[in-house]
């Protein structure tokens, strides 16, 4: 299922608020906007050395414990 931009923003903000609370979610957004954040670089730094099977297993466990329905 593909979401439009407004739906993605709503769902993303809801996730941030759920996990961080409203104040920290706003703080996170302000940091992202203020910093020159390169998502591709961050992704490479965090995932390039992860074993693909380990990554897949972690994703399956996460999916089982965090269903979005």
C-alpha cells in the first residue's frame, strides 16, 4: 500500500509522538531541520556492516511485534 504525503506525515508524526512523546518528537524534528542530515550516509553507517540474514531476522521479529493494521 502506498500512502500520500499527508498520510506519511501523519503516520510518521504519530510514531514519533508514541515513542518519544510530543515534546521530544518536536525536538527531533527541529534537529532534523536544523542539521544537514544525510539519510543515505546515516543508513550506510548503520547498515553496511550488518549481516543480511541478521537484518532480515530482526525485521521479521519487529514486524511480528509491531503490526501496523
